[in-house]
């Protein structure tokens, strides 16, 4: 099976490529950056907005992973047009290229943000049937919703098949240094203060990147065709739990400064990945604390 991974040189994409190669797939990475983690596979340097180049690359492709996008919500805020261009518009380009060359299926990386971030009212279990938020509070969210809708449009109008993966919050080896977990690790190790908004009870379902990569590869199944899957951690982890877990692993107390909560911050809702377990046989293999120990060891071994 020929598999093209757009964004295959990135944090999540590189782990997906590792697993695809391990399972014997023919892999081609399409990215602006060359592979930097030792992946031995074909590589084409290219922009996901370049439809003509994509069409050439995707010829004969059975699966196209669309993992290339702006992942930093702060950059979305600072540069909304550009960030949307390399996210939603780039997804449209990949779908159009897949249509032109009759490629097999587009597998899109989306996010749990599409359900919104309204304050919760009691316990609510979110499934793939839960509607999109009616009032997206970030351009990042709107861009991801648009990307999903483009997939649905291209399937109904042109017969381009898709799978949509709604990620939880990934962490682990090769993570961007500006994400929360590596920031907290560095600050605890250096004895620098950690700022927490509110009381630290706001939560997300963090997912270990290697488990997330397994979920991506599980979506190759025919059962995933034209389906949507939540790929999340097993439980909600609060901001304060992140700190306490790292204190335990590092054997060092954090200096915490609590400040006024951000407007619109919420405690979080539980997002179910039961559908992925039922149809794909996927579930995270490591508990949050186990995965964090593996990551922290990797992280510390790479400190100069």
C-alpha cells in the first residue's frame, strides 16, 4: 500500500511514518522540511497548497494522510489569514489533488476543539455525533471545522473518501518546545515559576504521541472509511495534575504562581473514544503517568 504523509516530518507525522514503515508500508513524506528522525523512505519537498505538485505526488497513492497544518493556536491568533491558508485551504488543495488523480482516501487530522470550549453544565459525554460548536471562540477551531466540512463535501460531490481523526492534546517525544508539557519540565528543572490560570482544575484528555500514531495507523482499516473518530486519552488530566505528576517523576517541587483565570476557561468535558475501540480495536496502551515517565526520561537524556 502506497501511503503519502503530508506533514510527515513533524511531531505527530514522524511517529506515524515510523509505525507505517515498521508495518511494511510504502511511505512517501510530503513536507516543506526534510525528515529529521532517521526515517528511511521517499521524500518530496513541497507545499500542501500546491495542487499541481500534489497531484503528481499523489498519483497511485492509496492513502493520503493530511497532517500538515498550523498547530500553534497562538500563531493562529497572530497570523489568522496565513494560518488558515496552511490549514483549511491546504486541506482543500489535498482533496482537490486526490480528486484529480483518483487517489484512494484522505485521512485528516482534526481536533477535539471542534466541540467548542463553552463552560460545562454538569457531566457531558462527547461523541462523534455531538454537533460542531455553534459559536467557535477561536479561528483555529473554525479552520478545523472548515477542513472537516471540505472532506464531507468532496465525498458527497466527487466521491473522494475520507477519515477524520479528532485528536486530544498530544504529548511525548519530539513535541514542540513551546507546548505545555516541555515548558513545565524545563521550568521545574530550572527552579523557575510556573503560572497557572485559575485554580488549575481545567482539564484536557492528553494522549501520548505513540498511542496517537497507533490510532492514525488503525484508521487505515476499511471500517474507517467515511467515518469520524475521537482519538483521546483515557481520562481528563487537570493542569495541576500535570505539575504534580512531573514533580513526582523529577523528584523536585514546582514553584507555582496562581493568577486570575482566563475569560472563557472551562473545566473540560469527557470526550469518548469508544467508537475507535469498537470499530478499529484502538485504545491508548499507556496510562498518562506511565507515558509521562517515558517522555521525561527521553527529554532529560537530550538536555545538552
